[in-house]
C-alpha cells in the first residue's frame, strides 16, 4: 500500500486490514493475506480493488465548518477583488461531499454578490474509481445526508429521487471529478487559487507529506491558499513555502 499509493499503516492497524480485505479474500478464495499479496503483484485489477478497499473512508458535509466559513467570508471576497474566476482543487474528494459543499458555498456567495464571480471550476480528485463513480452520480441516501447537511441546504440544492436526494445541476456542473494518485504528477490538473487537502496527509510518511506539499505549492497560483485538516499542520521542511494565516477560528496557509 505504501509503495502503490503512499498509505503508511502502523502495526496497530492489523484489524483494519483484516476487516477491509476479508471479503475480497473470500471472494477470490485466498486463504491468507500473503496469498493476496502475491496475487496482486500479478493482477493489476485486483490490486486496484485492494487499494480501493483500503482508501475508502467516511466523509461529511461541511466537515469542521471553519474552512467553509473562511472560504465564503474571507477568500471569495478577497479573490473577487482582482478577478471574476476561481479555480479550486479538492484532493482526496471521496464520494463528493467536500467538493459539493464547496460548490454550495460558492452558490451562496453568488446569491449575495451578483456579478462578482462568473467562472468557477472545482477539480475533485481521488485514487478510488468506485468512490468517484458515486461522486459523479451525486445521489445520496438519508443517512449520508444526515452527516452535516442542514435542512435548508438540502431543500435548496438537492432534488428528491426514488433512491434518495440528488445534487442539483447548478451545484454539480462546476465540479469535475478525476482519478489521481497523490504520488503521481499534478501538472495536468492546471493551476489553482485554492487547494483543499484535508484529512489525507495523516496517512502518509513524513517524507511523502513534504513531497506532496511541495508539489501542491507548485500548482498554486501566486498568493494561493492551502487548507489542511483540523489535526494537520505544515511540516518544517515546507514552512518556508507558506505563510500561516490565522482566521480565528481556523488556520489556512498562503503561498509565499
């Protein structure tokens, strides 16, 4: 896992490996983890299934709240003083809750700031093809919607379906989902005013974290902003690349 996608698992994660891979081993009639490891060295499709199982995590709407308040009340007004377009990258977007939350915040800003923003692009990436398929569909059941989405936003930005609720076209049209392994180059994604890389660096070694942050710095536009997770902080190796901005509450990082 570390070699293919950077995930570093401690010795205390045996239960996680066993619980997530047990079904695959049963389906493929592989009695041990060792047998599975040998098999995935030869079978790229099975390797993808294993990585998929180990990297799929729960996600929430408007997780931690502060980043979305900062986006709406500080960054969008600031960026709109100099341009009418915005490019945002949401790394490790999972089943779509974060990029769609960002899109809803943009929509809220546009409702009260008519004409200030006319071109918005959100690039949402993940290593898992299965979660990206769910994200592109944009349809969620009541349980998933209950994790952080207000009734007001549900009624304003979703349409009821037979299976649950579907994100409205006005929200989904500005989000483009792409498969991306964070160990691979980012240059094809373009350049960004803002990068959301939240709650993903915790899975990587220190060396890989530094490498990822240096390359994210490379795709940020001048004075662009980086969001990290609530429990994450810049490492000493990259502190000279970013300036910490205290938002009270919340911290973001501006490209130097």
